[in-house]
């Protein structure tokens, strides 16, 4: 039987809390403001099209890095089915709590939660698809995050990247798209791009 990322994990617990060293979680007012912004932005997103562009399939192991309110987590969990697994990572305990309630309501038992600023606790090359949507501008240790994502994605696996303008409200020294491509090479190649939604494939 094929080993999944879940069975390969360094920790077997359903809810993993890693040490949060460098990145601080948002304050309650900041989180509420971000929640409002993300709910407004959701109205202008085509989640079904984003899922299609990322090429998500049944049985995939997916990491939603910076899961926020679960706008990617829930559709991804539906797309991979019970044969797959979704790991929802966020630094915010508030975000994790919200997404837990949503997954419970939708009876999505194949979602695991990781509260962390960067370390996923997942095995090397164990993930088929990583979502990094509207997250990188909020992160101080951007290179560390990209290094961790590169570590866990399988050869041939995909990175779905999106960074809308609203995300930059909290971000400093945001990466240009050209700089991001430079940092991801030679491990990744850009497969497709549509309206600021980039799909990179790991080639190494």
C-alpha cells in the first residue's frame, strides 16, 4: 500500500503545534480586519477555476500553507476526496479554530491541522500540491518558507502561488514576481499563469 504524507509524518498527532520562533501571530483586531478583507476578496475569486488551474486530483496530498479562513482548504479537501489528505497550516490559533469548525461541519475528516510559522513536520517530497495564496507578503522569513515548501513538494509536484494587492497591507519588502521565479529556480519551472495565479512545477 502506498504510504501517504500523513503516515510518513514525524508526528502522528492530528493537531500539531510547532514552536513559533520568529513570526508572531496576528493580534485579535488585526485578525478580524484580515478576516473582513479576505471575506470581501472571496466574492471576486473563482475557486473552481483556481482548483482546475492547480491540477488537483483525487488522492492528492495537499498542503495549504497559510490556510487563513479555509477558502482553499475546504475546496481542496473536497477535490482530493477521502483517498487524499489536506494539511492546513497557519500561525494563528484563531484561524485554525475557524477552519476546524468548517471541516467538522462539512464532515471532512481527512484534513489535518498544523499551527506553525514555517516548519510543517512533513517528510521530504511527500506533497503533491502546495497552496501559497495571499500569505508570503505577511511572512518575515520568506526564504525560509520557500525552502520548507521546496523540501516537502515531490518532484513533479506543484506550487500554486497567488498574492493579491490586499495581502500587502501587512507585508514589507514584498517579492516581485520576477524575484520569486528567480528564488524558486532551479528547483521549479513556471508551468502556467493566469490573472496573477502562478503554477510552478518542481523539476528537481
